[in-house]
C-alpha cells in the first residue's frame, strides 16, 4: 500500500508493517504473537464499513460493549471504555479507519496484554472478504496467555460474523438489491451512530390499497406493498394499528416479536416506535419515511407524501 492511499484525516498512525516492531519495543521482555484469519461475508463495501463504524449495534446484536463510555469520537476514529461482560473489568478500545478498506482496533486487557488488529475488506462479487491480522503482545511471563487469548478472539470473531451476517448483512444486501439506498453511503463514526432516518425507498408508483377486511383481527401481521413493509393489526371496529415493518434508521426487518405492550423496539439499535392508530372514518395519518398511510373506507391507502411525489 502506498502512502497516498492512507486516510489524510488520521494525522499520525503506525504503518501496518511497523506495528510488530513497535509492540516489541514496549519493553525488553515483550513477546509478540502474530496471526490472521479471514471471513467471506454477504454484502457490499459501504455496508461493511458502516458495520465497522456502527458501535451501537455491538450492544444490541452482539451483547458486547456493555456500559460503553465514549471518550472521544472523530469522523474516522473513536475511543471507548467498555466493560468485559458482567465482570468489573474495563478496557479502553480505540478504533480508526486508516485507509480505504483498512481499519485498526487496539486495546489492552488488564494492562498486561496488548492487542492490535488490522482489518482489510475487499469486494468479491456480492460478498466481502474480511482479512484480519492480529498482534498479541505482553511480557514473556504472560506468553502462556497468548494462545488461549487468540483462540478466544477468533471464536468471538466467528460468533460476531455469524450474528452480523444473519441479523444485518443479508438484510442490507437484499435491500440494496431491491433498489434501496442509505443516506450514509459514505459512512463514518459520526453519521453511523446517529439514530435518525437513513433509509431511502427505491422509486415506486402508488398509491397502494390494503383491504382492511382482509386483515386478520387482533393479529399483528406483516404486509408488503411495493417496497413498503408495514405491520398491521386490525381491531374489531375496523380501526388499525400500524408500525413500520422496515426500520427507517438503517433498514432492519421488524416483526411482531419486536413489539411489547404496543411499542416496537428495533433489534439492531434499540430505536422505539409506539405505533399509530388509524381510526376508521377519521383523518388519522401515519407517516413513515417518505410515505403516508391513512384509512379510506374499507381500505388503507399507502402513498408518497406530497413533497416526495
Ligand atoms: S436499524 Fe437502527 S434502530 Fe433500527
């Protein structure tokens, strides 16, 4: 990799080929263990970059980053303090984008083990190859911990890849294949951690009609019209509760299992949606991204907001 490809916003960094040397210089007794692993995962580079920057999902999807305390964040770096599971053990974790498709993660464990990871991502058809080089460093007295630590790290990486693939990456790839786009297609640590609406529908015509009588009474059911996914629940009197079936933040698929006491909680980042009641013969309107839903006699009408037409 040439210097020109490095991220100019990261003023000072260790080049990947210098990491081992600098770790070894920490103390005359330091030993460094090197290793690498790879995963081929579904998706596209912008989604994998976003996945790296997106720190909130680590708590909800991976059950890591407990009690996270953000020390500082810039567009291309972040420093956090996190708890190790439920243990009273705290780690400072630094993340940075060093170059296009290259990221660093650096942390110390109990002050005796230093871990530095270099992650590179490359597109391969509809998948992304994630390559991780890792360096575990400590005084030679603790070398016995390197192998179990590296093994645990790999196990964690495999588990997180599986969770990301199943929960997020397949879904994001599917949405892109359907023509959806995202406001943060140039992601960074700032925009990837904002809980605002980032999803953009593909072009579609409308309006769409959904027969209210066709909905099963007192059952929350998913309904898809064009690219629009909704969760609908009809009451006996014809009033209809509506929730999004696609999270407007980053596109998570939502279903009945995400609703508790009438409030839907998104499984990716915990955003909450109380749902709306569309009463029969009323002017009630439900707004979701660039569409509206309203009751019209025997149907629900789903259409673009006037400004989006
Ligand atoms: S996708 Fe982020 S809160 Fe739903």
